[in-house]
């Protein structure tokens, strides 16, 4: 189940063509049932630990971008 959600996060980020997005925008573009911010943050930080995402500090909410297409 988490793997499917992770794949959807990557697809949302890929559709943006490399434009960094914060968790609220990712949630807004989420397809299917509702997802909690806490769950999305968990997926994003796991992706960062795996080396698949870059976290960009903006001073407010970090933005996320896929490291590899």
C-alpha cells in the first residue's frame, strides 16, 4: 500500500517537469482517496533518505523535487 502511494508521489512530481513542490501542493494534486499531511511527509522523508528526492529549503515549508527523472 505504501509502495503505491510512493509511486503516486513520484508521478505527481514527475508531471511537474522538475518544478519543486511543497507537501500542500502534492496533497492538492493527489488522486483517489484523501491522504493526511503526516503520511505524505513520511513518504517524502523516506524518499529523501533513499536518495530519490531533493529537499529544498525555502524558509517556510520545504519543497521537494525528484533527484532523477
